[in-house]
C-alpha cells in the first residue's frame, strides 16, 4: 500500500483461534481488517500439529467458539476429545460460514511491525514484500507456535526423516517397518508415542524428564450426548467463564487434607475417570499445598505402577522433579502401557544423555549407538514469547519489543505493552491462556480489545497504551500469585526454563480464568485505569 492511501483499521497476525475470531468480531464492529498468516491454511497450531495421536486435552464441547449460538448448536463433535483433523475442519468451517477467507492472506509471514509516531499508525511489512498501515495491531501468534529444535551436536546430519511434532508434514507419515526414535516426553510425545509404537518395527523413546499423564477417557459422542450438551450449552458456558480453567468443572469444596482417606480416594477415582487435565483440579489446594499435592501424586503413582509390567521401567516413568500438575498434566490413550510392548525401548537420558546425532542414529553417553530410520522431535516450543520475538516489532522511540522484554515479558493485564500503543498481544504472557481453555480465552481477549477500540473512539482519543506503573503493578501481581502457588516449583515452559539462556520469569497469570476475566472487564468498565490515552 503506498503511503498516503487509506490505512486499515486493524492488522491481525495469525489465523488460529484468536486471529479468526478477531477478524470476525472487528469486522462485525465495522472495522477494516486484514489477517496475515504464515501457513498455507488457517488453523494455527491445529494446522501444524498433524502428528499421530494429536488431540486436544479440553473437551470438544468446551473447546469451541461460543460467539454464535447457531454455530454451537449446529456443529456436531464426533468425540469427547477432538482430534487435530476434526478441530482443523471446524476452524475451516467457521472461516467459510462467516465468509472470513477474503480478508485472510495466507502464505505470508509478517516480518516487521513498526510504529510511526508522526502518523500514529503501525506499518506492517511481510515476507512477500507487502506493506500496509493500520491503527491497531492484534497479535494472535499463539503461545506454542515456535518450535524448539534442540541444539544437539550433529542433529542436522541425520540422514532419515526428522520431524518436529509442531511442523508435521501434510502427507501422512508411515513408520511401518522402521526403527523410529522419539525425543521428548511432554504432551506431544505422550500422545504420539502409543500411535508410533503400533506402526514402527522398533520405537526408542529418549526421555529426559518423565511427565505426569492421566488417561484421557476419550470416547465417541452419541446423539444423546450431543443433544444433552447442546440443551445445556448456555449454563455450561456460564460456568466455564467463572471457572479456573475455562471448562465447567468445580473442585471439591474441602481441602484434600480435610477429608477422610476413603473420601479422598473416591474423589480421585472420580476425577481420574473424568479424565485428563481435570485430575489436577480435584481438590482446591492441589496447587497451593505440597501435602495436598502429594496425595494426588501418591494416587497417581499407584495407578501407573499397576499399568507397567517391569517395575524398573515403571520407576523411570514416575516424575520426581516437580509436583503433579505444575507442568501441564498430559492426557494419554495407553501411554504407559506402550512400554509393555516388545518393540518399545525407554532410554533414560538422565543416566546417559544424548552426546550427538549422526547420519544413522543417536549416540548416548554410555557409548551406545541407537540405530534409527526416522527421528521425531517432540521437543516443545520457545513458548509464549517465541513467535512474538521473531517479528521485528518497534514501538515508541525506536525501542524494539525484544529490548522491552529482554529481562522477561512485561505486560499490563496480559494485553498491553508499555511503549507500544494500540498493539494488543493475545493469549500471551500475563494472561492465564495456557492454563485455560484457549478458545474461550481467545474470545475473552478479542471481545476486550474490540470494546477498548470502540471506547477509544467514544472518548475521542486515537491511542491507548499502558503506563509504566500499571505494567510494574501487573508484573508484580503475576509474580506474587505465582509464588503463592506450587507452579514455580517446576522447570516448565511456563518459566521459559526449557530454552537455554532465557530469563526465568513465570509468564502466565495463575489466578484463574474467571478471576482474570473479572479483572480485565472491570478495568474496561471503570474507564481503563492504567492506560494512558492520547489524541
Ligand atoms: P513440552 O511439554 O515442552 O515437552 C518437550 C519435551 O522434550 C520434554 O520432555 C523435554 O524434556 C524434551 N526435550 C526438549 N529438549 C530436549 C533435548 N535437548 N534432549 C532431550 N529431551 C528434550 O512440549 P510438548 O510439545 O510436548 O507440549 C507443549 C504443550 O502443548 C503442552 O504443555 C500442552 O499444553 C500442549 P525436559 O522436560 O525439558 O527435560
């Protein structure tokens, strides 16, 4: 766009759940909007994460948009926990249903976002050479979108296919007859390992840190299930918005330490049956009291020991490095049982770290060469800030966002950044996004931003940005809340601890999705204390 032509109202970066809804909502509010998406299709992480077994750990009925009643009544989820292809199909359906594609430019990566102080506009440049100007920038980059490729000596010498779970090829990968290695036992490893084991001639799992995982309890949904869910949707959404994690579930009323052993056991059994991440939310003090947390851990350990035939392997699979739930608890379908198979070997990297990778496999410190035809990297992400940092974002006074965040991410309410007026970072640091249902969280953020944009016009202002004190206050609030919980006791990606050299700052707001929503909506209702406005 030549300088001088009419600027857009808003540029949205990313066409995942947050970006798609941003386009829908801002366009509905009468704004001119363009979305840029680096991938060849919409979907964000659900476009990329095509690894076998990829599935959401939030129930499909909850992990879907609430903004349109007809949409939520008409869409039929097939399973309790949707697979990646089903979620992607849903997102494509939403784009088509609301005629969004015409404002989405695919195959286009935003490289620079630079604030022009004289024009009071953002200049957005892409890798296809396009340049546009806009009053507002909405970053919907996703907190888990920048793959972490570990810096293992020789990794690029591997001659066979090397696949990161978050950049999986589109053509289905067939491991039949192959010797496959998987590095990493986080959610992505734990979901893909059972599926790969079924195909491969031999599967070697390279485990540095074991993880807690609970059976998903997935099942197909019947017509009756769907009818019941839909009849109750309004109430389900209401409870979800008040809840800690964005799903309609409440913990037991009493502490894990107040109830009898029998009752505690019964409660854990019930939540184990409910499946997955919910297990860390059976009692209200599981994240604040290590004694309470230990009761959940003991129950979990007993369950896992019963699943694994070889007691020595069972012990290797039991985490000792962090309290249960302080890294996002994983959700599986037969993960621990997979280690009972003859074609699966667990390599304990704590005892014998990876020394190097060569053309034909992985060499561990004990001198073993693990021969491999294919290597899967389930090694996670430079989380929460990784994708933001890849873009050259320059705010007031020529200061880059990377400079602003060099000591760790700093935001006000997880939405505004000091010195970056009219730029909103969705579902990132300072928000509870990664601890919550990302779809409802995206809606919460986008609705807040849309309201703020409308309110800005109403007060006759052009720019809004958080004050220094407001950012300081929010950073401190997030720090205090995190330190009051057990969440800081794990070397997790919440802290950036998985990426060498990153400052250790606990990034998410741990006070709960409902509490967070109340805080940000009250700020809006009170006229945006903590934001400065200018004309
Ligand atoms: P995670 O949870 O970050 O897991 C990454 C795994 O990869 C974890 O087991 C790491 O071990 C391991 N890893 C990373 N680098 C290495 C090296 N260099 N050597 C050996 N092992 C390594 O990523 P996921 O993709 O599984 O899940 C991300 C989120 O997506 C998940 O929490 C859900 O919310 C959805 P470590 O623990 O660092 O010792």
